[in-house]
C-alpha cells in the first residue's frame, strides 16, 4: 500500500520512519517533508493544510492511507475532504479536532464529560479579562483559544504578569486571531505527563506515557516553545496511572464526542498535571505530540500501520500495539533565538559521527548537494535508547554534543529528574481509586 504523511516536523519524520518499516507498505510519501525525507526522494511540495491540494495529490498517486501530522491540517478539514472522497485517513475531522483548535470548546467538553481539569473562565473582552486577573493575585495561566504553534500558553506568577500576557494576546495580537479569545485558568502544580491514545471513534487505546519540556531553557526558564525534548517512560506514571488517565480523561472525551455525532478517529493527546489533589487535564491535542512522538514511536515493537489503518476504518477491534521495555530520551537542537527570531541556512556538522542506533529525527532541515542545512527553529531531535532513562539520557547527550550548527542550543536538563535517588523520591504520584 501507499501511505502519505502530511507535515514537515520531527513528529512527521518519526511517523514516516516507523511507517517505512511496515511490511504492509510499498511506498511512503511526505508532504512537504524535510531534509531527511527529501534524501529518500519522498517529498512532495504541497500545503498540508489545504484540503484541495491534499486530495489532488492523493488521487494523483493513488494513496491508500493519509496520516495527518500538524494541527493546522486537522483544523482545516483535511480529514473531512478525504472521508467525503472515500479515502482512508488517520486523523480527526475538523469538528472532532476542536478539542485542540478551540480550548474553550475543549473545556466545555471536559465539563460535560466530568473530566477533571483546572477551574477557568473564557473572555472575548480584554477589559473583563483584566478585571478577572486583578482578582487573582497568585497569577493565572493565560491561554489563546485557537492554534498558536504550541506557544499560546503563558504561565504567570503575579497579577502584573497576567495582565501583560492578556495585553500581549488581545491588544498586541501576538497570536493573531487565535488570541482574540482567552482562557484564564488556575495554575496547577505538579509533574506533567503526556499520554497519547489510538482512537477509532469509540475506543481509546493508550501508548506509553512520556514527559516533554516546553520552556526554551534549563530549569523551565524562558518562553514556551513547541517542545525542547522529552523522555519515556516517566518513573511516576505506572500502569495504574495510565489506566486511570484513559478511564477518567481520554475515554470519556471520546464518548462525549461520539454522543455529539463527531466521532474521534486518530491520535488523541492528553496532557495531565499530577497534582497533590489528583491528576488534572491541562489540554487535549488532536494529533501526535512533538517531541513525544519521537520518544514513543521508537518503543513500538509491532507494526504502526496496523493500528493507524484500524483507526481510519473505525474499528480497532483486537489490535493492541506492542511496546519495548527500553527507555528513550530525545533532545532537541534548536536555532539560536528560537522561539523568537532566528536565522537559517547554516550547515549541520557531526550528524555522521553519532552512534548508529541513535536516531536523528529532522524538523527544520533541508538537503543540499553538500549536506544538510538548517531551515527552521527546531532543527533536530536526537533520540537514544537504554535499559533505563538514565542510560538513555547519557547516550543522548553524548551524541548531542557531537552535532552542531551556528547558533545551535539545547536544554541540558532533559530527563535529569530521573537520574538521582533524591529526585526519584520526589516523583510520588498514585492513581486515584
């Protein structure tokens, strides 16, 4: 069969990489892809968020399965167009995908389904939002309602910071139309965990848990990014916790969407905060996480295409993916200045010097006759495996230090919390009864 992966980031490269391993697949295309997929002559230059362009490509190449990577393609209704044309697609419709494209809508779903989450209020009026903020001296989390490339959330520790975040979104237009409506919610404290599930419209089947790093710099300092690295599995998320998150968060959302006539088919990403009062949902995303996909998919020991196809057909049945017990750690190398202004076009040095089993998932790269050059903010995710997270971490950083380009930087504390007995002792989460 022929498979098309929509998107160009590290998530899409991870999907492409795993799909190519399937005995069910003859050819995989990437649209538009990146330097790594370009080197395999797999790239097709289209706008992955344009349903008409995607549909034309699918007809031209007689694609059997389309796998949607980016949130923009979900929100644009790419899946809707493919389904209407009788084509198989892994990824939710625009209506089901509102769990990510509108945080206010998602909060309403959580309330209807009884899913635990932070208390919140929604605002279209800047003055009312500012009045609400002044009544919360502890500071709030300010979220753009729409899609903002993973950068539309500001965690504030004071009234002044909350007011500044409101003004940045609603007066200065930092997130465009996505920030004209804001969600102001209570700050939650604890450890975050990401859990992705395969969903066929009625059932949510979990993948291994992961933890990612959103802030640009060590110690969770600096602005929010699309993600600077991650690891799997977190020590504080056992089988019982995974089961609780599915049973109390993911499955109720799938049930609620089905009851509204908008069944969810694709990857449902649930981000949870493990608070002292129990787990609370931070947000849902309507696709694989990035960089979570890069650290979870290498742990998949069975065929990826089988569950992708089963979800697209609306029947996971007895399909249960198998996962390796090995741990993974992924570290993102980013362009200087990211997530703000940055320059591109720099040669990438040292990729050939990495260990043979350390994977380099490409994001912002382009292939030239002289090698790879940078073309984006997040450039590469280097992923290593090990018997433990600590071992995988040591191997990941040993290889990260061999790769460089002008202005490159990375966080040095990815998975650091897992490496000491004292830190592990602080990771004490238990699933509620």
